[in-house]
C-alpha cells in the first residue's frame, strides 16, 4: 500500500455571502497516494476550485481535516501554509500566471528565493529545469515574448523548482490550442512516469482526464464517482 | 534585503515608467531643496568656523549701541577715554579703537558712498589679524601715509566698485581730498568689507576733524589665561560704572568674536531651518504620492501577489518586496534630488560670489549626501509600508481569483 500524500477527510467549506451561506464543499473525501496521477473533473459550481484550494493548501477548511503527508494542516497560519506550499506543492495554473516583469529564468527561480536557496544554486537548478522543458534558448525572455505553450512550460519548470512531491495543475491546457495542450500534457505525463511526481490535474475535458490513472468526479461539493483508467494497476 | 527584491522592484518601476517618474519627481523636488539649502547652511557654518579660527578666539569688540553698521550713526561711539580706561582693565592684552564713517568717494568722475576706516598704524597688524585679512597687492599703510589709502578687494576689478579698475598709484578723492592707492586687501566675501577704504588714524582725523577720538569700533584681545567671555562681562560692568550708565541702558555693548559669529550663525541657521521645514512639507506631499502609487500598484498586481503566495511567499516576503520598491522610488528621487541640488547650489554659489558674497559658498560633505540618500529611501519605505502591509495580508485564494 502506497503512502497517502494528500488526504481530505470530510472537508466542508462554507462561504458566507451576505446573509446566504454557500456550501462549496460538503464533506469531501479524497485520498491521493504518492506517485499517483489523478484527474479531478466536475461541472462549474461543483466545488472544483474550492477543492483545488484545499488540496493546494491555499485555504483551510471550515470543517474537516486536510492532511499533507499525514500532517494536519487545517489549523496552520497563512505564513506556515506558504512555506509548506513552497516546498511540497508545485502549481500550474490555467492562465500560466508568470510574473510579467521577470524573465523566464527569474520566474523559475522565484519559488527558490522564497525558500532562501542561495543564488548560485537556484540559478543552476533553474537552468536545468528550463532545459527539461526544452526552453534553454528562451531563458532571458519575458513572458510577453513567449507563446502560450512556452509560458506554460516555464510554469511547469517553476512548479518543479523546489522539487515538490505534488504537482497541482489547474486546467493546465485550458488556454492552449489542442496541439500545444497535448505537448504540455506530455510533459506532465513525463513528470509522472520519469520523475515519479504525484500529479493532480483539474480538468473539464474527459479526453485529457484519460491521461490520468484515476479520475474523480466532483458534484455538489463531494466526490460522486471514481473511475480507474487504462493505465492504472 | 535581497538582490532579487531590488531587481524585481526596479523592473516594476521600469514597467510603469510614467507613473514611477511622476512619483520620483515629487520626492526629487523636496530632496533638491533640502540638499541645496543644507549645503549652503553647512558652507556658511564652515566659513564662520574658519573665520573664528583665523581671527582668533581671544578677540572681543566693543561697539556703540546704534542702528546699522558702525560709522553710519553719529551718536554712537566710544570715546578715547573709554578706550584708555578699558585698556587698563585686567585681562586685556591689546586694544585698538577704529574710526568708521561713510564717505563720498570719487574716482574718474564716478561717485559712490562707501565705508572708510581709520586705524592707528602701529596696530594695523592687530587689525588685520582680527579681521583675518592681508594685503595681497602693494603694501599696508605706514604712519607717514597721510595722503595714502589702502583698498578693499573689489576695487581691483572693473564694474565692481567703479567702472574702471583702480591700480596702485591711482588717485582717489574722499570728500574732495586726494589719496593715492598703495595696497589692496584680500577678499572677505561680502560686498561691504570688500569695498572698504583704509586710512591711517591721522588722515582720518584730518578728513573728519569732528570725529576725533570718537571710535565706531573697538577691537581687543584677551590675555592667554583669561576667558574672553568672562573678560567681556568684566569690561561691560566696569565700563558701565565708568560711564555712569544704568544696567540695561548702556550705550555700548561688548561681545567676543566667537559670540558674534555664533549669533550670526544662529540667525543663518534659523532662516535655513525654516526653509528646510518648508521643503519638508513638500516631502510630506511626496510621501502621500508614493503611498498612492503603491496602493494603485498593489491593486494592479493583486493576482501577481496571489501567485507569489501560492508558490511560497510568506506575508513578510510580500511586505519586504513592496517596502523595498517604495524605498527605491524614494532613493532614486533622492539620488536625482542630490544631483539637481548640487547643480543648483553650485550655480547659486557662483552667482553669490559674482555679486560679492563669496562667503555664501555651499559645502558638500559626505554625510550630507549619504544622509539625503538614506532619508529619501526611508521616506519612500515608510510611505510604502501601509500599502505593502495590505498586500501582504491578501488571502492567496482571493488574490489569485482577482482579474
């Protein structure tokens, strides 16, 4: 039995909008094991984004517990969460979210700066990672000088900066055409198969979800169905 | 502080050139004014210090209480008997009563009213030491020089006192009597002293018979073991009794050179301080301006802040990033302000020198430059603190969602 890396245990998230309470998550249970590639699917309003926030330690639940490597993080402070996020989780966003004023290599170095890694080491690592995503000739380019696919590859390199166990990709191909999207997906696949990363991918595209070993379907703030894909086992 | 933060801040400022530029301009103005004013203030202070050192801190002077400079008011003087009396007071070393008067001076059919002094030739050395001036061309006056005159620095140049340059041997008329120029004094740095005419006491008395034994200005030095300030008090008390005057209603006053210079510096410092205060108000405006710029910048970069938090930036990281950025705005403004202030005060100093006020010479000590830079950085950083705090407290979830 593989070690559980992220576990959501009966997680509730209740937003208060004026006098109305919105239950974004209603007892979500999710257990993701080390080295898994899991897709998270669900229609809009299913609580997908809120679930991502919980998995990514961006927010804490109203009720229930979130475990990261068996540690309960539901009661941690914002700065403690930030440190954990920086070390354990690599984010890939739909809109790439690179810092526009920084060159590609500086964007990749950014997470390492927040972990206090010395300049020389982060420069070396950032170069390696940009080579990995085949962008070694674009290191000094600003995001605005890169195509969407290239930007997302920089974002992938950035997500790997602190060598996290988990890559959390939120609609990583949502802003890309199908060809570049497939290319980005290939990289994620490579990270899973070669680097043995745990990958959690949020998507609304059933075809993309097929790349994962397991797909979890979310509706009304909880998992309603799980399907194991061809590669599982 | 991290090199990355500085670089990141720089790039952000560059990206928003116009806004950064305008904000920098607002702090630049204040720092320019402060730097220029302080460089003059320090320059004057230094001039005064040198003056005190050169004249000697053992010097005192006695003057009739009147309005205006000695020589302009006929009613205020010290009589020869007063001077003789003071010379006998314990602690007095050397003493010299000087005549001062305004006189009509004519040279080449051009007339001007200027100050003329009359000095006992045996004590010219003492006078020169006290005023820290030396003859730089020609020679000083001798006892027999009944028709000779020594001149202030400015006479040597055309259009400064007279249209024509005065040369050694030239004849100058004072109230219709002709005198030959025998020497020129070095520059003092203010137009009054640099246009002064120097006669011997004998020729002064011949020119103004009514003023004989009525001195406008008395200089004296204290003996080594005596404190000049104590001597000043003693002289004041004894001379008051001698002249039979009531305390507080004296017709004269005694002051050490050092005190006189201190009074002068105090006045200058107060004026300068007021101007600096006004300049500080402009920095308050700059402060608000930087704050506003930072708030706007943070709203624009909300999503960026969210991303940075998502990838591991702690609240303190975000705080530092924005405080550094605001500080950098201040520092750049300060750097340019110091530069512009330097240019302005240099030009100002040259203009002052050209109009005869060479004493208004700005000084640029390192502490002034570094102080201005640190100060401008701190103003910026302080202005950025509240906006940066707001940025640091943004919730990553909300910030990421911000469009």
